[in-house]
């Protein structure tokens, strides 16, 4: 790969959010620094041949601080949270920010845009490709080793691949709602979403198809209990038809997603989840796995199997949440507690 840069295994959650460990380096500039850039390199894809690819990144925090790579779902991107330089809202404001579990005064926080998220690669992508692309970005930025990789959903899958393929560059992996393999029922669900998109033939229809596919996806991310609590109301009349109570919410979620995500990117990144497979026995990095009892996409039994099969130290933290697979975006205190614990443990390992 050639670089061309331009710029106890089952634990119920007794954690509480708190300040970062006092043993972290006290890197407190007058304001939090943030920078963006792009890395270009030649990358051999597992199923698509060697390609010239581009990965965009954003870094928040002092360059001499411990580096934490933060990865989310397929719709996540490099912008984690607002900063003075880039004030627009990020995708994980619940965890990233001054005084939060991922504090850019004390940590160098790195986010990326997924390989293929720009829709420019219409070829099969693998989570192994994403992991190798991340290694190239770290090389380009001169980052030898990460204090931690925190991955949620798709980011957890990529984190597992990175730990298996580049474990020497990682001190601790936190994998939230992502297993070593896709569950067959979840793969079937995603295959229906991709089939909806493939039914469309022209540009506008494909955007509408992505919106409908996203509505189906949102149903799989959340729990029936949440919908019962939020949308337990009779259908209402809209012209010559009726709409169920959740319909406008789902339509809004689909329209917002399709406005920012191309059909090609959606298909290829969705497909990437179903190509994912990691042998837990190849992961020797200390790993914390977080699962949600109500997650319909990533069953807790799969995560128990993952945690029990790791070659290195591993633990499973289990949560209850009405938000199901989206708990990492909604259960701020519980997730912050786990993150704080993981980073504090990593600091202890370094001191030892």
C-alpha cells in the first residue's frame, strides 16, 4: 500500500459517567484545536482489485495527546462533534466534547469518512479494506499506536478487523453493538433493503428507494417497545389514505438519510456488513464488547460468543435500552461510563 497524504466476561453496567482519569496528560490549550485533511493511497481491496482511494479525516485535540480513533455506523463520518473551527453538529455529540467522556482537551480524537462513503467505489467492500485504509491514514499522520479504538455498529466491525490485522497498533478496543460475523436474520433484513434500491432504475428513483430502504433499516435499529411507547395512536387520515402513527417519523428519517447518502454508497456499505467475518481467536488486543439485550440486529448471544473466544483479555458489558441497536447514540450516561472505564484501564496498562 503506497501512501500519498495531503494533509469476567458478562458484566451488567454499574458504570457512571465521570471526568477523564486524572493521570491523562494535562493538554489544555486556550481552545480545542481541530484540523481536516485527506489521504490518498493505493489500496488492494479484498474483492475489488487495487484502487487509488481517498480517505478524509478530522482530528480534534492536541497532537501530542493520546490518540483515540472513533468510528460509528455506515452513516457516520469524520466530524464527531462541533468545535470552534467546525461548529456544525457532529454525529456523536453525546460523547465528544469538553467535559465529556471523549474530551478533546486531553485526547487527540480522530474520525474518518468511510471508504466508499462518497459513492465513488462501485465494487464490493470489506471491513478488512476499511481496517487497512485506517492503517494507511495512521501512517500518513505519523500515529504509531492508538490509545484506543472506539467503534459502534459498523465501526465495531471495522475495529475488530483492525485489532485482528493491525493489533500491534492498538492498546484497547471498545466494540459496541458489533460482532465477529453478521447474524443470518440481520443479513436477510439488509438484503431486502438493497433489493429495494436495486428496483429503481434512474437517479431520482434511486434516491427515493434509498429513503424507503432507510425506513426499513430504522425499524431494525430500534425496538418494538420504543415504538409502542412513542407511536401507540390510531391511524390518521391523509387525503384518500390513512397513515399509521410512526409513518411521518420514518419518512423524515428516510428523506434525511437519502439527501446525504448516495445509492451506491448505501448498497456497498450495507453489503460490506454482510461480507464481514473475523476470527476472534486472532484478536489479542484487550477488548471490551458492549451488547444491548434489545438489539435485534446483533444478538447478545453472538457477542457472548465473541467475548469468550478472544485470544486476548476480553469482557462483555450488557445494557438494556428501548433504543436497541441505536443505544450507543441515545444512552449517553451508560456509554460514557464504559468509555471512561476503558480509557482509565488503558492508562493503568501504560503506567504499569
